[in-house]
C-alpha cells in the first residue's frame, strides 16, 4: 500500500534528495499514514510540509498546520495528546488515521497534477481498506478532489465546500474542511470554532 522508497515522480524525488543533503537529519522521504489501522475516521491532507512531516516523518507534526489539528483531535477524543512533537513522543490516535493526498514534500508546497495523480493509487488503497460506514475528512480542495478521483466519481457532482457532506460508495461519507494551514488560520478563513464544528459533525456521523 505505502512505499517509503517510491521515486515515481522525478521532480519530487530529486527535490527530496536536495532537501536531504541540506537537512541530513530530516526524514525527507515519502511520509507514511499515521494512526489506528482500523480507524473509521481518515483525515486526508495535501502533502508533507518542509519543516513539519518532511522533517519528522509523521503527518502534520512539527509545523503550524498540525497545531490546530492535534488540539482538535485531542478535544474530540481522537488523540491521546493535544500536541504532536515527534514519532517518539508516545502520541496515539484512537479510531483515527491521518494521511496525505501526496506523500512527498513538493517544491513550494505545490504538487503538480501528474504528481497528485501518481500518488492517487496509494490513497485509493487506503480508502478502499476503510471499514463500512467510515468518514473521510478532506482538508482542502486538493484532498477533496483526490478522494473523489480515488472513488472514480465525477468531480462536478461533488463540489468542495467547508463543512459540506458527500455520500460516496460503500457507505463512506466525505466531509470537507478548509485546510488548517497557517494562511487559513491567520486570516481567520478557518477559525478554531469552525474546525471544531467539523469535528463535532464527524464524531456524530461515526456514532
């Protein structure tokens, strides 16, 4: 399902080689999903951040985007701690798993279409391994579109919208949220209260 040695995308593979030379202590490889393998909540982000998951090897760990995410996960009982520091910090997720639409750090945090498409097979495998009646939480439009593509559905029939719910195949429900990026939180496009509303809805959907 996941391949830490994947070099399918030449631009990303070369970029990670460059990053590893500059920051030899960084993970600087594809970042594996993290959390409960039997989870019914799958959170899908965009891609690892340079000094976050790309450094630590754990999604949303070590960068600004992870601050609000892990605080909220802990608030709603999905995380054992409100702060994710490193892979050795003992934090665990309960009935929750975190992944990314693109597993490698892209230059300027912007993957191109072919890279998103190449990585979609990994996301598809994760999605189709979910238990029945699971919830997928997409953080941002690229994550949303990647989930729709993984289910071979028509994009125009499933439009991204914050706190919008979409019913997919096999009892899977897709819930959208604005990404918890520094830009979105600092401009108040996404507030903690808005994010909490999404997670409250996810918790309700999971029963």
